[in-house]
């Protein structure tokens, strides 16, 4: 039997003792009068009032001195010392507490505040009640969480013992609250669009597939935040919409990418990508300031100042600057040769010129600190973006570049149904020859566009921005990241 199994067996015996005493080890109610943080914030007044106080929390440590027990109690808001003395709780009660309590248990304590000789703020206990008996020891009692995998798998313990992780959870909430607040202040209506789709659209990504039993049809988990649905709302007469939600992409995992994550997208009628760039820059600054209280960040090897002037980077010029390849003139074998010379790894499945150029660009972007906008991207890699009037080969699209990565994407939305149908057809051909990230032909969306869609701009940003500003991998910045099940 392992040490953990032995500990669990002993604690189950203690649970039995509690029940034999006629007590409920998991009561539904506590009569707590204050949180620990409330008591500590106004300690002197509560101490002078000499009123009976009731607090509840987890036993984090326990130290015995003859007829006295010192406990550290934590309730999520703060930690306080509690003192149980035999002469206060009675000999029988004192022995019962010693017999049935363990570090990790949740208890309710009644008592009065005082300060010890060492000036420690303390609750002197006159009565106690078990709220939840814990069977497993907290990690510091069995050599801590052994590695990163274990720490993320048992994130609840990581949060419990790591104030930095707990603070991250709070910052994450502020981040999305600030995002929502900014959009609403600018007149955008929050909407909800389908998570299950018959056609996965709105992005170049491989979808997850599931089966709908009642309809007896395969469906896809969405790969965008309702892009094609929000555009239908533009057709319906809405001018400004946004959605914050979860989306799913059945692709690789690394420091910047996960399979399921939170994203925000907005759509804005009667505006173009220039308007979108201005609003997106304001959004980034607003959210960063609200969440972190600063616009200056250390992200990897880059020092980034969001308050600095945002630059514009031309797609073709930037690639040519860093790789010597003219993407407008080069043929696929030439680009592939350049990829090999630059030691750029790429997926050969479904490989084509579009993917080859994209791999060149990804090599280049790692050298750019930003903040700034990547502009003048080829239409071939922007199947949902409007062409520029001056050069139909170029899309009215931008990416926000920050610390060597693309952190957001926006464009003047294509609203010509004939052009859109043609681009969907071209994407379908790429899928037919093995490109699983190419977009699907969405006949229903084309039909909606045929009723007329106003000039519209759209923009999307995910929780990757939060991870970058935290200067941590994305998985570290999710509260409960997806983990592979443990082998039995």
C-alpha cells in the first residue's frame, strides 16, 4: 500500500469517528459571520468589541503545545492564526479535535480576537465544527507537486499554494471584463452564435468533428467566433456586434497555440479596415491598462511599449527584407528551396504556394517586436477579406504584430457574393488535394450575402494576447488547461 493510500485509510477512520459521534462531517451550512480578510482589515475594532465571531476555512497548518493547538486557517480571502486551548473548548472537545482533524480539513471556528505576545493576530476558539473532511494530504506533505504536468493536472492545488497563479486567475477575469466593457462603450451589441456548425467557417483551421444523434449528421465545433454568423447579422441590419466565447481547432499544441480557447470577434458595418485598426489599437491599450496597470511589457526577448507609435509592416517587403524572396514573382520550388536554406520546418501534407508563403512570413515575424500592423497581405491567404481597389491581388487585411507573433486579425470583409463564391471554390480545391486547414464552401452564407451585406470590417483577438502580456505560455494562463488522461 502506498503512503497516500495509508493516509487516506487513516482519514477514513477519522471520518467514521465523526459520524459515530452523531455529527455530520459535510454539513450544508456554516454560520460564518465574517471572511478572514474582513476581520484582518478591521482587527482592532473587532477585538475591542469582544463579540463572538465565526469564521470558516481550511486548516493549512497545525502545531501542538501541551494543552494548546495553533492552526493556520485560510478561506480564500486571507489567512489567520487560530488557538484551541483545552481550558476553552473542554478536555473532551480538545481530544476530539485532535483525534479527527487534519491539515486540509474545512472547519468552522467560533471565538474572540486577540494578539499573542509576538503580536500575532489570532482567533481564540471556544467552539468548532467540521465542514468538510479531507481524505488526501495537501501536496507540501508529500513532497509537493512533482512536475509541471502534475501541477497543471491538479491546478486547484497549484492555485491554493501559489499566489501568483491565483492572481493570474483574477487578472484573466479583469482582461475579459475590460474587453467587454470597451466594446459596449463603443456601441457594440453582444451576441451569441452557434458552437455546433454544419460547415466550419471563418478561419483557416482544422475543425473537431462530432455527431448529432437526433439529426444523424456530422457537425463541427466552431473554429471562429461566429464570423459567418455575425456577418449574417450585418445582412439583418445590425451595425455593431461582438461575441466572446470558446472556439476549437484540432491542431498542434505549443506555447502560443491550444485546441480550445477564448476569443473575441467584432463586426462593424459601414467601416473598413483602417477604421478597424484605429479601434483595435485603442482596444489593446484599454484592456492592457485595465488589466495590468501599464502599457510597457517584457514579452520573451522583446521589450514592448503599447504607448509607442504603432508601425505598419508591408507583407511582401518584410518577407523580402528577411528572406530575399519576392513572393509575387517566385514559383513554389523557389520558395521551398528558400525554406530549406533557412532551415524552416513545414508540414508537407497539402503543401502549396499559399502555405509556403505563410511559412516564410512566420519566420520573418519572429524578428519584429511591434507594436504594429502587418498590411498588404495577398488575397490567396485572405479568403474572406475584400480586395484593395488599387491592387486586386492585395487584401484589405491586417494583423497586429507583438513580440514576434500575430496577436490579432482584422479586415474589410468581403461582401461581393460572386467573389466570395469563387474564393470558397478555390479553397475547396485546396481541401481536395489535402489542405485540411483550407476553408469549406458555405452555400448558405453565400445565399445570405446575395440579399446584400453592407461594407463591413471585422476583427478577432484571443486569450493569446493575455498570455503574451503575462509573458507565459498559453497553457499556463488557462485556469484548467486540457490534459491528456493519465495512463492507468
